[in-house]
């Protein structure tokens, strides 16, 4: 189900070839772009062009590694599942809103039609045309919208179901991300504690020792400088003499 949605999103954004990329990308691991190109059976530049297009929307992300011998960069790509699904969710919500308005208008308002030209008019428009067609002169008839309404309502239900599925997939993905964060946090916790203990013990001793040494050194330097000053002043004195 998720793959179907992701294909839809990438297809909207970057065309049919982008749909195939969904099968080759992962949501967690970065995939070498040369592997993607090989499996798509297109050149590396064509592959990059598709991926750049998708990355403009933030639906894929990349890291790059420099080839030390050849000096060029290779990109590794990952699909941003949550962002892609949220895009589809927003799109469906927009479509549903528009369709809902159309349904309401067809339910509550009267429409007229010129059956010869197959042009539809709202009641206000029909009135301003005196209920007759400018093109052919025929009189308008009231349009029967029951069939259109039925189709609209069917589409509305379908989109709503799809939106429901997309929201479920988003919830699943968010749970996955949360789990991952928790795991990573658990991994980091014990390490930090050990580090903190070690860090706390050592600097206390070092500081006191260093402090003393530094003070001694400074005082020595000051003494040296003073003696140098004295020497130079003595030399100057000698020169002056
Ligand atoms: Zn007409």
C-alpha cells in the first residue's frame, strides 16, 4: 500500500520513470546512484536528473562521498517517506474540499443547459441570457444533475478511503521514526553517563595541578621578563655611558 502511494507521489512530481525509482530506494539506508542507474537501465545523468527533480520537493535526500582516487563525488539517495505521504495527504484533502463544494452547489442550485451545444449555465447566467443560447438560439432546459452527482459522490467516497489509508500509513511511519529515536537515545544514554563520570573526576585534579603549575610558570616568566628588562636597561645605560 505504501509503495503504491509513494509511486503516485513521485509520478506526479517527476513522471513515470520516477515511479520505478520507488522500488530501488529505501526509507532508511542510502543507495548508491550508480546502482539505481544500472537497475533503471539509464545513464547516470538521467538518473540524477530524475532524483534532483524529486529532491526539489524534499521527497528524496542525499549524501555525497568523494572518490579519493578519481576526485569526483558519488551521491547516495534515500526516500523521505513521511514527507511524500504528507504531500499526498494534502493533495487528497484539497481535492476532497473542491469536490465537496461542487457536490453542494449541484445539490442546492439549479443549472441550465443548451442541449444542442452541450453548454451548462448557472441560474444567474441563464437568466442574464434570457434562457436562450447565443450560439444556436435554442431555449435552455433545466439540467438533470443526478447522474453527475452520483459520480461525484462515488469519487468523493473513493478519495476519502484513500485519504484514510494514507493517514494510516503516516501514523505507521511516525511510530517507526519514534521507535528509532528511542533506540538511538537508549544507545547514547549509557555512554554519556560513563563519559560524564570520567570527565568529572579528572578535571578536578588537573585543574588544581595545572593551576599551580601555570601560576609558577607565569611568575617565572614575569621574573625573566623583569630580568631581561633590567639587562636591556643596563645595556642601554652602558651605551648611553
Ligand atoms: Zn446552443
